[in-house]
């Protein structure tokens, strides 16, 4: 689906129609050639990758009892140093671990603005209609949309910067259900990925799109998250970080 097809038409955006009509495609991420091609395309765009867990029945492939983020976390505690864009290494991982999902480490080359899918859908339509440059966008399961942006980098004053807590403490998602800013110390699943319940992580706009400055998207995303929360779609609190004065 092209970026241009997301513009509004007749009062109802095509993106809205596409999202409402989509169905899980559990076989899409199982095709080895397509999977490897998509992973290499992400790495070629500069997204550092590392292997992640995958669904095992309705549970996670890891050994943790009651895993709080099944199929959504890396398999190694060294994922930050392990993450790479090296084509040969990614090919080896993909071929030797055919069921594995992959994460991309944020805060190195890119950040990710992670929002509820309803808010993300409206924000994407607004951004495209206004001519704003939008980078890669992924759908994660049936409830989240991921906007990939350039990283803001590390400021000189380290006291003004801190890692996102989403993956260190995944239980905080219920406390902060709005906008999440994945930066240094965090990660997200990169398409193609499979989730329990035959859900998937897939590109809406692929990694061939240039990474924009996150601040060019932030106002519209936070506005739509607040609107969605105010409409009762989520709790009133909308969390967004890191924000610097």
C-alpha cells in the first residue's frame, strides 16, 4: 500500500478503511524468502536488528513462566551490543532461527513513536494530507502503530536524557497507554513478526521511506492520542517521553 493512498477521500481515509478491513495473515511471516528480504531491507535502511522470541502456541518461546511480553522481547540480554545491520549476520540468524522474530534497537540510528492504532490512523491521515514527510510506519498486532523516526541523539547533558521504560518494565504499559517514545535503551519488533493469537507486525509504509525528525510528527501524534483518550478509548493519562525543554 503506497503512502499516497493514505490521503483522505470523500471524508473517509483509505487508511481507515484498510485498517478496519485487515485480517491477521499468519502465513505472511512464515515465508522464508519474504521474511529474509524484509529483514535485510530494514537493515539496509540502517535499523540494527537482533533475534527475538516468537509465539509458541499461545505462549512465548522463552523459558519464563508467565512472560509479560510474549514474542515481543529479544532472546539475549546482550541485545544492545548484538544488534547489527550486517547483512551476513542477519542472513545467518534468519536461516538458523526460522521461527524467530527480530527487534530493532532504538536510540542508535532511529527512534520509534508508539501510539494506539486508532490515534495513529487519524494522525497518519492528517500528516499525509498536510504534506508532512512521514517515515516508515508499522502496525503491531491489532492495537498499536509504530512511527519510525530519526533519533534525537544523545545530548551533552546526560541528565536531560533517559531510556524508555517500556521494555525494561513492560507492565507499565497499562499505566501509560498513550504515546510511548522508544529511544536509547529500548526496542520494538520489526516486521515481519508474529504474535500470539495469529496477529502480526507488518509495514504500512516500508523502510524505503526516509526517517523524519520526530518533532515534525510529535504534535499531531500527541494531539490524536489526547483526542482518543478524551473520547474514552484509553485512560486519561497520555505519557510521552523523552521530552526536553
